[in-house]
C-alpha cells in the first residue's frame, strides 16, 4: 500500500474519504499526463511508476524540471489556485498509476469533511520548502555536489532492492535538474566512473555505490 506524506497530517477517516473520491488512472510509458498550459483541474497522487515534469524551450526542445515517484504528487496548483493552468508538461517515464483528485470533488469533500483542508496547508508548505531548498542550494552548494545529490536522489528513487539502481536519464536531463551544464555532469560522472561508483551507458547511469557518493556530498568535496 502506497503512503503519501502529503496526507500524513490528516485523520485516518479523512484520508479514506479523500482517497474514495480519487480516480484511478493508468499511464503507459511515454504517455503525456497533461501539457503545459492545459487547464489545471486535478492533483495526482503517484501510486506506481515515475513521472517527468518538463518545460519547453524557445529552440523547440525541453528541459527536465523534476522526476517524481510513488508517494509523491504533482499538479498541486489545481487545488491551490482555481482557474490556474499547468506550469509544466508531465509524462510517464515508465508504466504508471495515479490517484487523481479533481478540484470540484475536493471542494465538495471539504464542505462535509473540513479536516481535509489540511492537505492544502501541506501543499503550500511543501511548495515553499522545495523552492527555498533549491534557492539556497543554488547559491551555496557547488555544481559538482548538486550533480551528485541529484544522482543519489534518483538512485534511491529507482532502487528496488534487486541490484544496483539504474537511472534512465540523459546527461542533459541530469544537468537540468542539477542546475548546471552538460559538461559539468559529464566530468562528474567520469570522475565517479573512475572511482567505481557508477557505470555509464548511453541514456542511463547505473549507480554502484550510493553511500560512497553521499559521503563525499556531505563532506562538500569530490575527493
């Protein structure tokens, strides 16, 4: 059973009521959940699979903003700001499943179960925390460490206990979510490859020793 930290502050009865109005949706690998600028009508609670949030560029490409997995959520603006539009395009990186909570259904539930409004407070707090963390990190953490942190976060997300986690993202994707250049990502990955902590293949990275990389992140240096 998937647990969503977003719902952890709710009473069990309110969690049950909220999930009872959520609609189960399944997505095939590569399927678009919604496009940027689509009307924002629902929050998605991820039950299975991983999803990528991207925005388009003026050159016609796209930039990866985040990768989200089971227990996380996306599309929160739908509940926070009526009339809002999607700020990014979200697609399934693998076969996935969500529980979709529509704004109108949530509004009706609030009237009968006022306690579910705590979800909105949690959404706001999480938005502020994530934004603050990224701003602080961008100003006070060097690019090499940011790359290693994002790599470890992704490795932990993709880990299944059946072997070394494989992160199926390109170096351009890693550069985007670390806020640095592809050249920096390439150099850091080559350094880690020499240490034996990763194995590089086209389009993905196999992480062989997450703890080793994390230890050096905590030390704040690459050696």
